[in-house]
């Protein structure tokens, strides 16, 4: 009897179940089977609907051993905030070379000294500018009669009102100091790696000018005295052109230049004697970077 009861209990219990698969009793028509299936279907329904919603939200069900990372934008439902920033234009020239240097200019009644900067746009073209201090020897007259004839103004009224009328005025000279910005565009023709020829076209922008007129005067039998009168020179911003050529020699990061120039006047000025000046210039440059 006991042995037959144990066999019936084993048949009723059946094999162990896993997941959502219901355990089906041996008697399919029993009420125990129906209640078991209904209970397990009711429990599994929220999980199935949750899995459906998760799939629609493009999230995957992963095992507990893995970490679940959900983007903040998908959790909050708001678009990411974009930060505004100002983009500045790129003012550099690709493959350009930058040089700094100094220059000396000497010529007909003038001298210049400058601190210069140069941009080599490519192998053949460059732009040069800087700050320049210039000296010009202006007019030179033998005496006041010579000055009055050429300048068409009275010298005593303009420059020597304090000198006695009985004195004799001689050796009248004008000297002018200028602060300028030289500007040139140049073409370079290389002769190999170390030598080259440079052709330049530019001008000199006048920022400031100051003139001084000196003269000697003698009263009766007394010894001559020297007098100097200073005045601010009225200058035009642009009054000349500058045409130059130079032979170039490169050595490591250094470059040396020497050559002649001519400078025609676009308009006449008091501190230059002639409408065409000429001279020579020397320049030395150091290349920045590689």
C-alpha cells in the first residue's frame, strides 16, 4: 500500500520546471492543472508587456552581471543643450615664413634706419613693413637773397625775425626728421638655395615730421653767430614711390640683402630738393620658426 502511494505521488509531482513553463500534472482534466496554468500566465503577463515596451524604446534586456548604461537624453526625454561659441577666422597664411630684421638706407641728401618685419607668402612673393626714422637734407642757400629768389618768401619774416636788420645772413640750411612706415611688395627670383634677386615696389607713409633751419649771421664787424629755428613740418601721408632691387644671400636662418633704389616724388615737398632721389639699401633678416 505504501509503495503504491509513493508511485502516485511521484507521478503527480512530475519533473521540475524552469522559467515560465507550467508543470502539467499527470491528469490533464484535473482542476489543479487549470489553476496552475492560469496563475503562471497571470504572473508572466507583466514581464512580457515590459519586454515589449523595452524593445520599443530600443533598450536591451541584459543579464545582471552586465552594467546597463542608458543615455541621459533618452531617460529625460529632452534634447542635449548646445553651447554657443564664437569662431574666429584663421588669419594665417599656409606655408608662410615670418622674418624680422633691420635696414639702412643712404642716398642723395637722405639717410634712413628701420626695424622691419617681412612675411614670405610663398617662394616668390613677400610683404614688408616696419617703423623707420629718416633724415633729409633740405634746401641749402648761400644767403637770404638766394633764398628769397627761389622760395618766393621773405627769409627774415619767416625764420629770422629776431635778427637785426643790419646783420648779414648766410649759409641757410634745412634739416628734416621724419617718422615713417615703409611698405613694400616684392618678387623674389632664387638662384639656387643660397642666392636670389629681389625686386620691390612700395612707398613710405609719413607719420610725423620736424624741420630745423640753421643759418649764420654777422652784424657789422662782429664775428658770425649761428642760429637754429625749429618748426613742425607739414607732411603728406604718401608723397613718393620706392623702386628697389637687391641681391640676396641666405645662410641658415639669416638673409642679407644689398642693392640700389630710386624714389620719384608724387608731389613736391619742402624737405626734398629734387623730384627724384636715389641711393642704396642694406637689410638683414632672421627667419622665425623652422
